[in-house]
C-alpha cells in the first residue's frame, strides 16, 4: 500500500486510515521495528495481557507461593512508623 509522507511541524509522518487503525486495534502508540531495508509498524499489545488467566492457573496448581518471605525475621517494622 502506498501512502504519502506529510509534514507535521518540523517533522514528517504518515497517516493511517480509520479502517486500518480499527482493523489492527491501534490505540495511542505503536511499536516501530527497524530492519535492514524496512520499517515495520506493529500495534502495541497490552503489557499484562493474559496475566489474569495465568495467575488463576497458578493458584489452581498451587504455584502461587512466595519464593522469599515478605517480612524477614530480623526486620524491625517499628522503624517505618
């Protein structure tokens, strides 16, 4: 698909059609991948996508135990008051 490069202030950019934005679920930002002879524009995915399901499975399997105690035996919590 050919698109025009347009002037945006002191910079230049390209316009994406509403159809393309909707089709690829582009929100506020995209990920640019710079390769040898091409630029790839990818929509940003949710950073925590799938975490809820993964945490639920961990809980069901008993894999959600702390690896390190959150309070150490010699820790003085009075210092933080």
